[in-house]
């Protein structure tokens, strides 16, 4: 009896195990789904000619959602209104609101807008193509858009193609006046692609479009262009998008084969992938040549600042409520000549507000009303921006110095004052170098207004220094004087620094700027040269550096953006192929051969 009981128990146990194994249960974990939805089919099939309706339908392998479809959608040629989008089950129905052009190939670019419902995985850069004529244009263009100054990829820019199909507007004026014929958009790597193009020559133009009208009409919009027409290439059938249905693939391949003689020039059939991806564009902000006054205000006691949009040496500033006398203010221009400082002589200012009119070549730039006194309200307003309203107190002459903590033995010591200095009393100034001390060190002015003074001393390595400046040692032309200040700093040993020698070998003679950059691309050192040269850079802090060259075509000592109106492309920049690692007490030598016509991306920003 017991034997039969155990036999029965084993049967029940085995049955329960089988049932439990057969039951489905939710997984307890596992890898996150990163697979985008599959496109099961499209109706009409992707790549179909003879489109006569007003809608098409896409069927997916799972439920999908549309994310920012109005921002990502691009339709070429453009339509006046975006179509309606309707999700039904696992399908997306796209219905146009207007009549489509006859005998035209349309491409509907979705970007990354189509995503699966659960994880948000996008179908990357999906494009649906159809034609209202009897054939589908099947050529394409690929390329990449980079910032011209630092070669970083530009994301979210609109890339536009124009056809010369009008008799009234010159081709190179189209980006300024009308919408493009074909549209694409750059991804995070700066890559873009056009599909469904006709065999033609195109003007290509890229735009960071601030007002979303596909026209270059804002002075702050960044642009890129190629000063020659481009021609699209044929993509081999093996590269046809396999996300379309089987029927559409058969039709598209047949369509391509049947129309090769009409659509493709024979020599383009030998173009390889490198040629297809050969379009490189470089984005820049075109300089605004219109002169404007950007800002004018009292920035501190007895100091007015004027900021202009361009170098402003031709600008005249006159006071309408104050007599024009020679010494009631002094002027100083910035190096770029776009910023002007007025230093007011307080004793000669008899009005609380200056009514100023600014003109440029006889044209009025504007009128401004600037207070001449620092009231409590003015100090509070200045303090909101500076966070330190006490620095605007009336009876203090402010100055700054580059003698901060640790400096290099090669440093040139300077004092910079906010107002022109009239008197220096050095008798009580104490300078201590290591164990040695001295009084009354000398200071030499570096500019005609006596705003900057040089402290001429040869520094020693691995030494501590102290500069004691009692109050009233420096007195400005309004009679204000400095407060007491103690400046302590030191130098390190030469062994704490590294040395770099760079042998520069351009392929041809030209005007070049070499830049040593820190890892954040801040300029550490800049040198101009014209042909083969060797640069020795000592006392470099141990760190990682980048090497950059600017092809300085106009020899003005800086990088210049392009100008579309004059068909001037931005100056070429190129980076050395590796990051330079400077170590303490270490000497490194690098040789850089470069071509002034080729751009090379920074090694820390290369696409992986």
C-alpha cells in the first residue's frame, strides 16, 4: 500500500513540475531592449512610382510612438503644411493636406521621431520615398557638417539643396530668398544624407535656422556652403533599404536597373563609398558688417564703456549737454577696436548725466544717457552683476596683478589700474625675494595713459616672493589712491616643468598660426610662421595639450570666418593627430608635416 502511495506521489510531483515549466512568467531581469522597431511593410511600398493618393501607411513589428515629429520631420520638396499623423495599432498613417506636385519624387525624412512604445528606441534617420510620376529618382548625397573653427560635429542643422529651375533669381541668391528643393538634417555626428535625388547639379547650403523658414535671413544664423555645384551619386542596389517590404525591394531594384541609362552617367557607376561620402561642409557665423552700439554704461567710478558690433575707429561720440573740452576725459580702445573706455576727469564734469549722440560716417547710431556719478542705486545695480558692490566705493583706486600664488620664472610682473595713474610714491613699497628684501623698487609704465606698470625684476626658480604695497602709493588723475595690499607668490623649480619642441613642416609656403592648446582648447601659446620652422616651448605645466594650425590667408594673426556674399569660405584649421602629454622634467619633440588644404579633427573628438 505504501509502495503505491509513493508511486502516486511521484506522478503528482512530476505533473506539477511539467505544468510549472509550461507556464509563462515575466522575466526577473536581463538586458535592456535596445532594438528599434522593424518596418514590416509600407503601403504604397517604399520607393514606389505612380503615387496618386493623399496618404501612405507604415506597419511596424511593435507599437510605436512619435516623438517631436514636427521638429524632426523634413519633406523634400517642401510642402506648405505638415501632413496629419495617425497611429492605429502597430501602423502609422501619414495623410497630406495639399495636392502634391506631378512627376515629382518626394522623400519624407522622419529623423529619430519613430520610436518603440516601451523603451523609446528610435528608427534612426528613416526616409520614405515615393514619386507622383512614372519613375523614382534614385540618386543620393551623403556628407558631414563640422564647425569651421574647431571641427566639432554640428547637430540639428538643416542641409538644403537647390536646383537652378527658375529664370528670375540667380542660383547663389536662392538661400537668401526662397525655400530649398530638398532638405536633410544633421545627426549628433554631423552626418546628413539625401535620397531620391534627380540627376542634376545642386547648390548645397547648411543653416542653423533660428526662425524655421529655411532661409538665411538672420545675422546670427550659422551657415556653411560649398562654392561649387555638387552632383549626387548612384547607390548600388545592394545598399537599398532592407526595411521596406519584399515587393517594394523587387520593384525598386527593377526600377533602378530599367532607368540606369536615363538617370546615371556611366562614370558614376565606378564611384566608391569614399566618393559618396566626400561632401564636407564647415559651419561659421558670418561677421555682421553693420555697425551698431551694443552697450554703453558707467561700469565703475569715472569709467564709461562703449561696446560696438565691429571695429569702431570711425565712430564719433559727442556730448549734447556738455562743452567739448580736451581734458575732461581720456580714451582707450581695445585691441580689436570694438570696445572703448572713457576715463572721466571728475573735477571737470559738471553734469550728473551725459547726453551722448553717436554717429558713424554721418549716420546716427543712437543716443545714450549715462550717469556720471556713482549713486547708491548705481552701486547696487553694478553689484547685481558683479556680486561685489563694495568694489565700486568712491574713494578706492583698484588694481590687479598677475602675481598670483605660483607663477613661472619667465613671467613678466605687471600691475593694472582702473584709472590713469598720475603719481607713484615708491619709498615705502617693500619687496622680499627669499631671504633678501629691498625698498623702493622701480615701476615702468607700459602705455601712454599709465594704466599698466611693469615691475622689472628677474625671477629665480623655487623662490618665495612678497610685495608689500602700503596705501596711497599710487594716486590716479582724480586724486584717488590705493588701499594697502600684500601680494605673495612663488616660483617652482625648472624640474617641475616640461619642454616641448615642435618641428613644423608645411607642404607649401604660406601664412600660418601655430597654437598650443590645453585640453579645453584654451590657447596657451600662439606663434606665426611661413615655412619650415622649429618651436621650443619651455616651462610647460605637466598636462595634456593639443596642437592646432590656422591657415591665416589674410595674415591678420587670427582665424577668420567666411562670407557667403563674397563667396569666401572660412579659414582652414587642422589639428595634430595625437594628444601631447607633457611630464615634469621631461623633454619631448614632435614633427608635424601638414597640408594647408586639408582639415584634420582634434584627436580627442574623432568619431569612434
